[in-house]
């Protein structure tokens, strides 16, 4: 019986996993956003960000999406507009069980000092506790979640944290 080829890379075993807590502060360098509070969710396959004013357009024969984000959890201040190529559209089942069609884009995220490019779905997370959710697809890149911890990757100074609460 022939051995099945492995997709496991033994080199990954030598690199220690980066520990993150159940919630972390991340940054979005493409958007010029230094801080967004994200929920680390091992129960979610994909990552998601609160996006609004979505507008699909064609550039160089490819679909792109223009959208805005609010980086602060309890404030609409400092919205940022981005335009990114659409990777695909996905049907995603939300935490309340509803299936919705979402655009998916590739977005650079700095999580616990490491930059990863991850697929991010665009969704209205206005009623959710966090503007961003980091799912398993992103965490599979060498992260280990310690659910007893928060902000294992560090957090911004107090003035930034207060702004997140609309103060």
C-alpha cells in the first residue's frame, strides 16, 4: 500500500506557536488603522470585519469592492475607506443561524506582532460586541489561543482604549 503524501510541513513544528487571548488588539496596515479590537473565535471558520457603504465596481476586468470601516467598538469616529479586489462571495452562517452572502477580500492583519494576510468577509457587525472577528483560517497560521487570557499580544495606551469606548 502506497503512503499518502503529507501536506504537513515539518518545519512548522520547529517554530513555536504565538499565544493569543480570546480578545486581542490588531492593526490593519493596508487601511492605515493602528488599532482594532478583535474577538478571537475558534468556533468561526472565517474572519470578518464590520463594513458598510459597500460598492462593487470593475477594474481591469476584475470585481473590486469599496467599503468603509469603523475601527472603534462603540464609536463611529475615524471611519476609513478601502478598495480591494473581491476574492469571492461566500455564504456564511452567522452566530444567530442566519445565512448571508458576503464578499471576501484579502486583508493584512497584524496579530500579536506578526503580519498575516487573511481572507476577511465583509459584514454588518454593528450590533456585535466586536468590529472584527478572527476565525480558524487565520489562526491556523501558527497561533495558539489561550481562552483564559486577553490581550496576550499587547494593547494600546489608555487614551486609545478610551476612544474605543467612545470617550
